[in-house]
């Protein structure tokens, strides 16, 4: 069969894969199938500057419109892939077309986790994943409006910060006993709780939402503890689920994401996967990871592109993330899961600048840096080296971060 | 439009028309200049958009701030001409500027 690469999903990973395929010297046809009515764009600004209205679509789209045609890509926007026929090696889309492939890339990303409580279908309850979600939220984003945010993770808190600046009355409800509980130590959670409360956000932890009330349109959020929170608009940010249905139905191995090896290959040698939809090995941590980050989408897509043209460029990097809330930049290098010690450098109780080093039996797993670029940058290097650090040196700010490893 | 030339590590040149008011990083990535990853899309959080601006152009650019300076301090391939291209707004004064790029952003 003739060579033809098909990419399902048109997001961050797909866009990188196109660039990398051409950079690797692939000259054959590329077909891009994207469900959204937009060419690939950046999602991080959707809960930050784009939501705030500080930047428009032209600053979030990843490439100029002409890029796809110039790169020899046949793009189908607003088109959903509905089946992968591995025997005939073709993809079926919802417009009735078949797209034959010699190699296939799955870059289907993730979808929001929906809240399944009474009243979930009321108007005014929003999620945030796509540009269209932002437009829907912005319609109710008026000074004086009352907004309840369900979920105190990155996205909920970023939206809280933007909404507060807009003069909206914001309440955040979190089930756990602290915000961002899934990713950071209590020290960092408590810092962010203080930050939001000082900005005037009502933040409630240990509150589980049990339903929504209203006549057609949401008017209140009700908690399992029997409290009512009156509101005009709701944002639910309780996590995402990887888009694995197509892969699963095609008989590919799926385990908390589409299972791939270090070269982004699925259990079918002609099919690769990259980005939020995958579960992949990582040598630094010695176990499989499923990540939701731009860095992961970009780097895994580079690896997948290489594999699609028959080269091996294993993906094995320190994951990293960032979050902007008010004037505070959080940068996280590595993953802290399983840490035994959280060592603080700087003062989290006052001011807005400190870092937390996560150690497991002396070895550095991760660094959370709050307005601390040096700790973040050095953290990335040290995590990759699996450096062993002395807590006393970490705490001592008279020692430069470059000198943290004792000679 | 401001004409800016990006020179890859291997010498390949890309001359683009950059729109004033956008950043050098955006101008480069939108015009398919390879070699700038820009993981964070301009949030000054990743340092994967590093370029070298020759000394003679320096006073035509906005001054470097502490955040950018710190990030650069930890980049493997940085030198005294390094800048993060996402922190540089394109202006008419930059017309004809030639910028070189590192071997890799990692
Ligand atoms: C509001 C928000 C803020 C974020 N902030 C940050 C941040 O600060 N830092 C960070 O690192 N990351 C952040 N992220 C996460 C980051 O955006 C994602 O990790 C990244 O977009 C993943 O890229 P991807 O290509 O894997 O998936 P996506 O960008 O989700 O792209 C997948 C695309 O595939 C399409 N698709 C799925 N199934 C099909 C099908 N069957 N047929 C056709 N098309 C299909 C989807 O519609 C989607 O357009 C944020 C995400 C959101 C939503
Ligand atoms: S794009 Fe991330 S620092 Fe410039």
C-alpha cells in the first residue's frame, strides 16, 4: 500500500507531529481529522489570558491558517473519527468517508469529567476544555455576577483568579480538605488558599456537591451537607478522562490511557499515540505515567513522528507544569507522588515566593516553585539526575540553588 | 510588517514578515521557523524559545527583566546574547534584524 499518514485529533500533539514528520523528512500525504471547528490551538490561555479577554483567537492558534496546506496536510475540521478498521487499515469519519493509512497517529487528547448529580443539565453550568466553552462562560462573565466553581484544581483556581479580577463574586467548592490536593503538598495548598482568600474569593474545602437547583437555569448549588450556594453561573472543573474509546474499540491495549512504549507505539506497530490520551513508561520514575501537559504533548509527538517514519527517539523526560494565578507563577518540575519529605526553601507564610523540594529517601522527585524560577530550572536538572539532596542545604538560602548538591 | 531573519544552527535562513505587537516567538512559530518549541506559549515559564540577538541590536529591544534573566541563566546553550523570544515585542525598529538559534532548546 502507498504511504499515507492519518492523524486523529487536531490539538497540541497533532500540530507538533505534523512539523516533526516534515522535519524527519517524510514527504508523503498527511490527513488530519479534527472534531473541533478550529485548527489546533493552545489550551492553557483558555483559563488565563484568553478567558480574561486579554488576547484573542489570533494569539492562541498554534499556526497560521495557511500552514496546513503549505505542509501538504489535508485537514478535515469539524469531523469526528468514528472507527479504526485495522484490517483494512483505514479510518471512518462521521461524514461517511474512509481514510486509508499506512501509519496512524492517535492524538485524541482528553475530555472533561462530567458531574452526575441532579440538576446537572441546567443552563449556566459550564466546563472548560474548548474555545467554545470559553465563549459560553464569557456570556455570563459580568461584574457582580455570582459564580460557583466546583473543584479546586488548577483550572478551577485559574478561573477563580480571572473571574475575581473581573469583579465577579466567586465561591470555590472543593471536596478534599485542601485545594490542588492531587498534585501538591499541604504547604502549597495552604499558600494558594490564603492567596485566593486575600483576593476576596470564598473558598470552602470539604464540601461535596450533591445537586443543582433552578428553573431551567441554575440558581443554586447544593452540598451533601445541606448547604445552598446561590449563583448565576457554575464552572465544573473536576478533572479529565483520556479519549481512548476509538483505540479500545479497535482492540488496542488501553490501561488508564492508550498504552504506548517509550517510542509512542501502541500494541499495533502501525499505530502510534501521543499527548493526554496516552499512558507511557518513564525511566526517571520507573513506572507508567498519564500526563496532562503541553510539554508532554509536544515531546511525545516528536517521538511519535520519528517512530512513524521508522526511527527511534525514545521519550523520557522530566514532566513539568505551570499555573498562573493573579501575580503568582507556579512552576512544577517532576512528579511528587510517593515523596517522604517536603523540604521548604523560603517562607510560605508571608510573601509570595518560596519552593518545596520533594524527596524520597533523600532522592529529589519534584520541585514546586512559587515565583522561584531558579529553583524550578535547577529542579528540572536535578530531578533528571536523580540527585540526592541534603534537606539542611535546601533550607539554607545562603547556598545558591546551583550549589545544592554537596561537593 | 517588520522583516526579521532567523538563522538556524545549521545556517538555514528564514526571513519572515513579523506583525508589530506580537512577540518574536509568535512570529517565528506561526511562520513555521523550526527550532523554537515554546512549550508555555509565551508565559515565560519554559525557556524553550531561546534565541541569540547580536549585540548591535540590543538597544532596539525592551530591556530584559529578572524573570527572563533567571530562566536564561539555567539554559544549557545560553550566552550573553541570549533572549527568550516570547519576551520580545516586535517593533518597526527591528526591521532587518538577524537572529541566530541554538542547536537545541534542551
Ligand atoms: C483550560 C485548560 C488549561 C490548561 N492549562 C495548562 C497549563 O497551564 N500548562 C500545561 O502544561 N497544560 C495545560 N493544560 C493541558 C494541555 O492543554 C493539554 O495537556 C494539551 O492540550 C494536550 O494536547 P493533546 O494534543 O494531547 O490534546 P488536545 O489538545 O485535547 O487535542 C485533542 C483533540 O482531538 C480531538 N478529538 C478527540 N477525539 C476525536 C475523534 N474521534 N475524531 C476527531 N477529533 C477528535 C479533540 O476534540 C481535540 O481537539 C490545560 C488544559 C485546559 C483545558
Ligand atoms: S515560550 Fe516559554 S518561556 Fe518563552
